[in-house]
C-alpha cells in the first residue's frame, strides 16, 4: 500500500502543468482578468502583476520598433525618387 501511495505522489509531483501555465500567461498578458484560474501564492501573484505590466509594454516596444522601421523605409523610398 505504501508503494502505491509513493508512486501516486511521485506521479503528481512530475505532472506537467504547461497548458495551465500558458493559459495563465495569455490571461495576464491580454489583461482580460482572472475568471477561471487565479494565483494563490504571494510569489505567483507578484509574478502575474509584473507580467501584466511588462507584457503590454513589451508589445508596445515591439510595435514601436516595427512601425519605426516601416516609416523610415517609406521615408528613404520617397527621398530616392
């Protein structure tokens, strides 16, 4: 009986929570809020708050770089004509 319990605990500890982590990440970055899952530990709450702040800033920075490069290429093309 003890071996069965040890095996069950070992399987639970090795469980892969990748899908749940991806769902939490998308929920936080999209800033749609927590409806179905929520962080319970203080550290996980701090990480979710940091991600909810850093996620949109990262997306804004990437979009700014892409738009800046596109605008500079358009400017360069208009000068060449």
